[in-house]
C-alpha cells in the first residue's frame, strides 16, 4: 500500500514534470519568434527594448497596454493583438527567466 | 573584409576545383562518419543557419548537425536594397559562418548537393556523401529564366540583373546606376506572386529614386509590375513615391515582361517595348533546385508542401523544408524563414527523442522597407497553426505602419543587427 502510494506520487511527479516541460518548451518556442527584433533570449543589441530578465507583471501589463492602445507603438500594438492573454503570461515567464547579458 | 570581384572568382574557382577533381578529396566516400543522431541541413541562409544553430542549442548539443552551404560567406538579402540607395555597402551585410562552427559545434561543409536519396537517407556532394537521420532543406528560391525570352543566368550576372539574391549582382546593379547618365531610365520588372520578399521590389524603386534624387535628379524609375496592383504596403509606397520622389517614379500594373533584348536593354511587355538605361528584371521564382533533387516541389511544380507542425515534406518522411521554398500563406521573408526554422528545429528534436512536437506553433513576422535614406515602413503579423485547415493562419491585429518615419528607419537597422546575431552568432 505504502509502496503503491509512493509509486503514485513518483508517477504523478514525473507526469507533472513532463507536462511542465511541454509548457516551458511551448513558451520557449513562442518567444523564439520575438528574437528577430528583441535579440536572442530577449537580449536586444540596441533599438528594441531588452526583454531578458523583465519583470513578469511589467511584461504582461505592457502587452495589454499595447493591445488597448494605452501605450503607443510603431509595431507592438499589432503583434500584441495577435497573442492571447494566456500567451502573454507564457512569454512573461520565459523572458523573466532569461539572463541579461 | 572587402568583397571584390576577385573574391568571387576565387570562390568559384575553388568550387570548380572540387567539382573537377572529386577523386582528390574523398571520391564517393562518407565525408564525416555518422556515429550518433545526425541532422543534415542543406542551405545556410536565414532558414538553414537558424535551424542548424537551434538544433544544437535546444538539444544541448546532443544531436550532431552538418550544415552544407555553397557560398563562403552569409550575405543578408534583407536591407540589401540600401546598397543601391547608398546607405550600406555589401560588406555591411556580409557575415562569416565561423561562429556557428566555434560556438555551436556545427560541422560546416562548403559545397553543393548533387543528389538526395530519401530511401537511403543520404545526401550526395561532388566530394562524397553524408548520411542523416533527418534532413532539413532550406534551398531558398531559384529563377525561372525560361519564362523571360532572352534572359538567363549569364545575362543576369553581367548585364540585366535580378539582384534578388544579395551579392555580386547587387554590387553590379549599384555600379550600373552610378555609370548611368543623369536623365536616364531605370526599369524594374516584378514577377507575379508568390515571390521572395513581397515589398522588396517597391522598396528597391524607393532606394533607386533616393539615389537619383541626390545624384541624378532628371532620371526616372519605371516599375513594370506583372501583378494587377502593388502587392504589399501599397498606400505607404504610393505616398513615398508621390511625396519624396514627385514625377520620378512611374508605376505600371499588369505589365508582364515576357522578353528582353540584351543589346538594346529593352523589356517587352504585352502592350509595349520599354527601353531603359539600367534594366533590372526579377524573373518568376520557384523553390531552390535542391528541392527538385528529392521531388519535394509538389505544389504547381514550384513550391514544397509541408506539415506545419514539423515542416516535414508532404512527399518524403524524414525530409523537412523551410523558408521561401515552402508553399504557404506566409510571406517569403527572412524573419519568416527563421521563425519556421525554429518550429522545425524544435519539432525535429522532439521527433528524434520519440516525443510529440508542439501542437500550437505560433510565429511572428516583421518586415521593414526603407523608403528613403533614413525612413522606413513595416508590415507585421502573427500567424498561428489551425488544426482544422492544417495551415498557418494570420492572427488578428496585423498590419502596416501608420506612416513612414525616421523612428522606424532606426528600428529597421536594429532589426537587421538583432536578427543577424540570432542567426549566426
């Protein structure tokens, strides 16, 4: 009984880790498309803002402000409308975890 | 580094030497013995170089990557129209492949693929062959010269350029413009879509006009478009032509060029003959020749059908196609090629590890066009996978600049810097 419970917990943890890994990879894949302008891993070499290490709440707020038009932009209002609130969170998770160069 | 005609001659002489004496190298032997899991990437442009780098990066260097590229250096097609305008030189757009080798351990083979055997999972070069577990083909485009009577590759290289791959022809076209007398005519012919870089020809008209305005103000730019209307950023280009280059740029829709005369620099359309001082004919395009070697171009015999979760060919399992060669409702741009390359790289790693690839690929594209020396306009879009349609569909909110600006001109320069770093460094 104890054994099977332990096994269940272990399996549960394995499952969670695998599912988490998929989420992380999906976030990584989403964010990869941003690097043309914002640099690899969000480390822009100039011009466009550095996203690496950006605070999560700030990131999500900026995206919402781009979408609503509260923050004017040349390009980002268009990209912001193309992503969902859920994707803002994933992107925020990814970029906040990147090291600034 | 200096990018001279001599470098090109040296480079092509090296190519010929390998082709003529394959026995001196490895005959038909295995070029690099395959030990572990291996991906071979054919073509080191925006798509191929990105795929090679990201497979190494995202597999923690577990998967061996061999990149085959025929050119000695990477030359960016994006922003190469500014070489014509005078804002950049070709050297500014030229990068080395060295970092991909040093930093990521990518094995680089300089050469041309001569055949692909999908059954034996083998790629043939003049110098020998390579085995692969998965092959990524990023062949870019090739030109359908047979659609324009009188035009062929030699003519394009020395006289009537297309300059639609950045390099020697870009430099030649700039020299032709410099040699042209004030009061002359530059004519550009645009093929029917789809073609590489939808806004590119109209940007080129702007860049040539910019050069004329500063140096040869009595000259004209004549745009012969085979399409019924301006394909991309229409209002922005029309405004630029009218406001920045009044009476200099003339646009003619439905002007399909079917024939050229090299000696008199004349382009023949259905309606009339157009004589120019500098003639720039962009022929219709199809997937690069490497795609044909494995029969991958299954859409109209021109473009390659793929599964958008993995970019695996619809024709052959184990072969993936990315970039301009893909048949899709996606713009054929450098940024798009890198975005596709990353989706493909991630999926290839998952497949090689027996896992399921990301089921919701969502990618972005931003294309800047320089309309003068320092002002740019853009088009931007997010694209997401639609399972029902098995296609990439444009998401909400995409669009173009409200107006041209110096701010966007500056961003265009930073875009180039950041994307080149992402692809090659």
